[in-house]
C-alpha cells in the first residue's frame, strides 16, 4: 500500500467525519438530530424535524463525502480494491465521526456517493429502487437495505471489476442497519413520515 493511498484513505475518513446533519440543523436553528426525532444524524431524520430543504442539503453533502474522495482516487489511478477502501473510509467517517464523538449516521447516502463514480447507471437504479420501496412501504431503512443488497449484482453487470469493493460497502451498510432489520421483523420500525418517533 503506497503513502498516497494511505493519505487518500485518511482524507476520506476526515471528510466523512463532517456531520452535515448536525451542522445544517444548526444553520436552520433546528434541534440537534442526535437528540431529536429518531436520534440519527441523517437526511431522513432531518426531514422529520426540519422539512425538505434541510434534508435535501444533508443528503447532497453526505453523497459528496463519498463521491469526492473516490473520484480523487480514481483519477490518481488507485486500483478497484483501493477505491473500495476509500469509499469504506468515507462511510466509516460518517458512521464514526472524529469530530462528533464517533456518533454518526447509517452511511447510506455516503455509500451511494462512493458508488457514483462507477457510473450513472448503477446510481440511478439504486436511487430508483430506494424511492420505489419508500413509496410502497414508507420505510427508509428497508429501502436502504434493499438498494444496497442489489448493488453488487448490478455492479457485476455494469462494471464487474468493482463488484468486490461495492460488496464491501454494502456489507457495512447492512451491518449498520442490524437494529432496523430486527424492528422491521417485529413490526416496530418507524416510517419516513412518522414524527416524534425515537427509533430509525
């Protein structure tokens, strides 16, 4: 592993550690998303407590946290596995942010951002599947789980060389949603339009 790769990994983690949900809620004078709604600093919870504009800004920033370092690594000639580790580092920064006591979100938007350099085909399919599942069920967590589950399969057909890196990212996201999976099976998961719920 080269010093350049290590530098990009560290930079990806530090960029991922910037909690856009917390910062944007402060900008809009909203409650701390770690202490309101579902207590999860992510776009879905910001939508609940602050509305569409703050949530959209959080989503865009979280996507960019994954896209920017992976694009940089891609243009610098990193291997597919190394690019997967860059995306993983960005997601780990989002999930365990250095600047916010290592208490972050689920990493879904950042993972999507990390996959964005692989092509619009993959990301458009993932976003479409996410929206369809949310429209049908109302469960943001279920939409995320289904989207990342099919991501490696789609990658195999679009850019097979990146199947392993994408699988690494998807496993992290699914593991992060362990409690959501349990609540879904128990029928206790909150829906995206629910307000005042304490779980996400």
